[in-house]
């Protein structure tokens, strides 16, 4: 067996940044339309639960029972899309007139973080983060006078979630995809769904749908390679 080696070239990785936010208001349990979230500045994921409840037997600690884990997050932004008004409890009663303390529409969220390493820096890869069944609590807004050191107001929302079903696994409210572990062509098929394409409107598929999308894209890629092996060989040579 080979001896463990630390800090091999290219293996010193880190994660940074948050960008390409997309909001998906929930409609009847689905997320049919995504809109860009410009001004997204931070997302802090805050899982909770999974707390141990010890059980004792035979005068010893027999086992630990874990409580249910829940997913929460804090979103910070300088601004939000108009579609997020309903998600934070606002409703329009006339053009340009909104009232608060209304029902909070559930939503989904997608954002992207950067994976870097010691050789490629921030170009190594990225992660797609998906959140399901989120509800936003009201945010504090601190309005200040414009002065000689102006700063834009930062808004933040505490998110709680209701998980969705996943075949063969426990329900989940979060899903992450790593571009360094997924074929680029296959991943693009999912991004065309998340971000939209020339023929399809952006929407947020559920976890089981994502598995089907990636599997179908992988099968299509394999079929194309088998149909034209010379092209595949040529592509590999170029790489």
C-alpha cells in the first residue's frame, strides 16, 4: 500500500465566492420559473439538529440517537428580484403600492460558488447549490443618510425549509453538484434547465428529476460517442 502524501500538487483546494443566484417561486409544489437574483452578496448555510440523545444500558452508554437534521440559511443581498416580494410577505394592492405582513410564498434558490486550488486558482471548478422549500423571515432594514462615506444598504433574510422527497434516501432541502466530479457536457444539460435555454424557460427540477436529467445526458453522450468514435478520439487528442 502506498504511503499517504500531503499537499500534492493540485490537491490544495478551497471554496470561495457566491454568484449566479436564481430565484424560483414555488407554485403548487413545483418551481416552474426562475428569475435572476442580482445583488446577491452572501449565503450562509446553517444546518441544525442531528443532536445526540444518549441511551444507557448495562451501566454503560449503549448508543446515541440523533434528532432530525434541518436545513436553514441566511441570505444577504443589496437588492432582490421583484418576484421575491411575495416571498418576504409583501403584496401589491395597486401599481407601485405594496403592503406587508402577508403570506410568505415558498421558493427555491440556486447559486454558484467557486472551487480553487494551488495550480489553477479560481479556475479549477465550481459548485452548484440548490435549496428547496424555503421560506424567508422578515428582514431588518437600516436606512441611513447619504454622507461622505456612502454605503449601500445590505438586506438579509433567515431561511427555513421543508425538505422534498428523494428516491431511496431521506427527504432533503439542499443539493450540491461539483463540476470537478461531473462531466462538463452532462452538467451543461442540467444548467440549461436551471438557467434556461433558447427553447426552455428556466425552472428548478426536484432531486429525482435531476438524476434523470444527468442520466439522460450521459446516455446521449455515450450514444454519440459510439456513433462517431473517430470524433471522440479526435476530441480526446485535442484535450
